[in-house]
C-alpha cells in the first residue's frame, strides 16, 4: 500500500510541470490584452502628438513672419543704376523742383556757354594765326565788347541766383508742428536713429553682400534695420555725430546734411511716393567710410503707425491722450480729496459747536 502511494505521488510530481506548461498559453491573452490596451493608448497619445507636429510647421511659419513686412526695392528707383547718366528720380517736391532746375536751366546754360567759348577759341585760333594775320592788330580796348562781356555774365548769374536762393531757402524752412522727427546719429561706421516723439531707437548696420542678395537688395546699400517714414507727412531730420564728421545723404530726397559732433543740423522734406530709397555717408570718415549705407522705406501713415506699435513705441496722439487722461484722473483725485475734506469738516462742525455749547454752559453754571 505504501508502495502504491509512493508511486502515485511520484506520478503526480512528474505530471505537474507538464500541466503548468499546458496552462501557459491560456494566460497569454490576458497579457496580450494589456499590451493591446497599451498599444491603443500609445496610438491615441500619438494622434494628438502627430497633430501637434503637423501644426508645428504652420505655427513656426506664422511665427517666422516679420511683424512688419519689408517692401522690395524697385530697380532704378531710389538706388544707382549701372551706366546711367543724370540724377536719380526725385520723390520729394523740393527734389523735383531742383531736378527740373538742373535739367532745364543749369544744363542748357552750361552747354551753351561751353559751346560758345569753344567756338570762339576755334575762331580766334583760325582767324588770328600768324599766317592769316601777318600784321597783328594794335587794338587794346573796345568799350562795347567790354560792356557786353561784363553785363551778360552778371545777367546770367542773376537769372540763376533768383530760383537757386528761393530753392535753397525752402530746403531749410522750419518744419511744421505735425512733422515726424527723426534723429540720425553718425558713428564709425554705422548709423543710429531715434524717433523722439515715438520713443523708438534703432541701429542700422550694412548687410553682408550675400544676405543682401537673398533679400533682393543692392550690395553695399542694404541694412539690417531700415528707417521707416510716412508718405505725405513733413519729416524733420536732426543730424549729428558722436565721433567724426559724417554726412547723411539720400539722393532721391535731394538731401545731403553734414553730421558734425557737438552740433545738430536740421533738414526738412516730405516724401511723395512709397518705396525703398538708399543713400550713403557722403563725408570721408575713416577706413570703413564706404560701408555706412542708409536705407529708408516710405510707407503710408497707417503702416507707419503699425510699425511704431511693433517697435513698442506710441504715436504722439496716443501719448497726448494718455497724458490728458492722467491729468484728468489726477484732477478728479484732487477734487475727490477736496470733497472728502469738506465733508469731514462739515461733519466735525456740529460736534465742535456742541462741545463749545457744553463748555459755555459749564462755565455759566460754575459762575
């Protein structure tokens, strides 16, 4: 009997591992279920992540857009042109008048005088050569000719001076009160700018030539920060320098003003057309004098106001409104304080009168 029990126990022990191995596949689905759930959760988690990743480029593209898009320059406008003869197209009223005077007054007069003198010299050489004039004339004076060659140049100079002086005077006419003020400060070798009425400061350095080409701008003229000015609004430019003499010059505006350390020069103009206009320092100022470009972008007054906001500045009207509101609030606070003091005095008056009456009654009783 004992042997039978021992045999049965041994048989059970032998069959136990097989039974355990046979039951393992039954537990696999249970393990697979959490795995499937984990996979589903991962997929669900991946779906928003994928959506976020898909949305990221659009968000980055939106963020990459400049707050104030820069305009593209136009060939032949506001910049030099290879092989061109003459002045740049002018975009200010004074510049247009000066351009007209140059083309239709000064150039014809200079051309006529130059040709007249050349022909006169050729005639003298041919007429009074030794072979044609073996006996030279002894004439030393001719009153009529002397009057002519004195009076005609004087009349020519007067004819040039009248429009020239008028044009020069209007170039330095004081700016009106509503003018936008720009302060240009020359440094070796870059320009600094301030907008005193708007609370904006910026620095303009020349862009590398490859970067300028990427932006579609001319080399040696493009800058990292353009000056933004409104169209149709008088502009007052205050020009000075921190180190040596520079010169702020923009040919399309008919502007060239020296920047002298310790001194502030002023020039006024009004831009008629939107666009991008380039200039350079026009006074020899050191080793990198050729690398001080000027870039001005003229925009509408609405765009200018938007640009001021992107730079953290404020328009003068906004400043005036805020100052008026602050003054009104201060006046209201002062009035409220005065009213409160008056009310307090009015409330204290009966009590003081009662106290005085009590004191008087007490004094009467004592007497």
